[in-house]
């Protein structure tokens, strides 16, 4: 999916949540994320490509995919709005899909942007 023309130049905002908080924090954060996406709550909602939840052994993740990872202003604005929507004090990291394509993985990619 990273190589799809709509996603190729984009990336994703990632928030990690301890899996011990799955029943409380993760469920609420996911609900707010979904409602924000379908309710067009983002100022740059045309930049949003999708939303993914990943349940992992160590920590769960919610990822918000965007179209253009090189537009720093829009990316950071989306990241700030996403963090506010999540309602949790976790750090968000933005990774480019291009980096994931080159590494054939998104696990070890460095962050292009961060929101604390």
C-alpha cells in the first residue's frame, strides 16, 4: 500500500500505546480517531488517506496516513490536531512511506517530524 500513487509521497503519524492500556486508552483513542476522520475534523482533511490500528505484543499503534509527507506545515498541523483528537499525552512520530519502501519495513524508520 505504501507504493500506491495516493500514498507514495506521503507518510503516517504514529502513536504507540501500551497494550496494558488496550481496554481503556486505546479504545477511546481509536474511537476519537475514527470519528475525527469520518467527521472531517481535520483542517487539511483532503490530505488524510486512512487510519490503521495495529495490535502488537509490546505496544499497540494507531497510524494516521497522509498524502504528502514533504509539506512540513500541513503535516505538523495534522499531527497537532491528531494529538488533540487522541486526548492522550503520548508522543507522535511521523514516518515517510518512501523510507519504509527503501527499508522494506516501517519498524526501524527514523521520524521526520515529532509532536510531544
